[in-house]
């Protein structure tokens, strides 16, 4: 079947799917049956290709150890390949155990980017529970003595230093107080 238009007879090809025959200027050639198809019928499923498994790849997941296994070929081989994997000795159920957040009733599975170590109690938790109040953080007792604050967190040190000022005027006592003259004149 020739393609193209009256002005350009060699431009484009007609879809070889029965009932379609759409003229496509950028046709797709099937790698399995070597026929030409339009964008709508380019996949093996859409044009009911007689050899759909040609160069196809599929990945199945082992239910026991969560290992991914690549399959190239027919779908009926899945069971046989999974049985072969189980008998090979590489199928270990302990591999399936993914680390999760230790907070009670949290089932968040950790990845490389969704966990953090608490700076106070050094517990590794998910991002949902990163704040001390969210994971029942075992903080040091909040004492207001300078000796206890020296080993405490930065906010405890700040509160102790703030309390030791004894009402001083934020460090302005060394500067001479100026009258209420504005820096800018209003007109």
C-alpha cells in the first residue's frame, strides 16, 4: 500500500492494522512482525501482534525475599523461574525485612532520604517523627543551673543565659541613652 499525498507520493506510510489504514508521516515499525503502524497501534497489544514476546522484558518480584527477577520470554515461565529462584539458595526471607521507624504504631519504611537522627536522644526516626515531641524524646532533665546547661542543648543554654542577665537592658547599659530624636526627619 503506497503512502504519501498527491504532491509527495513517497512521504509517510499507511497503518497496516486491519480497519485503520491511517496515513502516518512518522510511522512505527514493529520489531516483532516488521509491519508499519500508526501511533495508536504501535504497541504489540494494540495491533494484536502474533509474536508479542519478541525482545520483551518483564520483572517479577519474589514474594519471599522481595528480590526482582528479570524475565525475557513467555509469561508461563514465571512460576518455573520463581521455583528455580527459591531452590537456588539466594532466596532469603530475612532480606525482605526493611528497616522501619521505631516509633510506636509507625510503619514507615526507611529509604535513603526519609530518615533522620535526633540530635538530643540520637534515635533514628522517620521524617514524620523528627521533632522531639513526636517521638517521645528522652531529653535531659531541664534544669536551669549553669552547670547543667553546659552539657544541655543550645536552647537550654540560651534560657540559662537569659535568666542570668537579671533584668539588664539587653546589653544597652554601656551605651549612652539618646533622647527620642528620630533618625529621619518627617516633613
